C-alpha cells in the first residue's frame, strides 16, 4: 500500500484510515513478536503512513485556530 494522501480528503476519512493503520501496525507487531513476519519493511512503512496522517490532522486543527 503506497500512501498518497490528498489534502482535500475529509477528516472523517483520515481518521478511519488512521484507525485502520493502527490496527495493521498492531498486527504487524504481533507477527514480529511471534517470529512470523517475513516483510520487515512493513513496520517502517506503516509507521511513516501513520505519521503522515497525524501531521495532516494536526495541520487542520492548527489552521482552524
């Protein structure tokens, strides 16, 4: 999943994507702990995608003030 985030996405959609990525991150961490994770690059990729979405959400909050 290559994240390309548009600035005009609704906040509700961003929050849903964030929740989905957090669940995915949890599952990846479980797989890593159990030794079943083959694609270790996914850890970093999901973490970066979460940061991108959180940055957009915070920018929107700060611009409203």
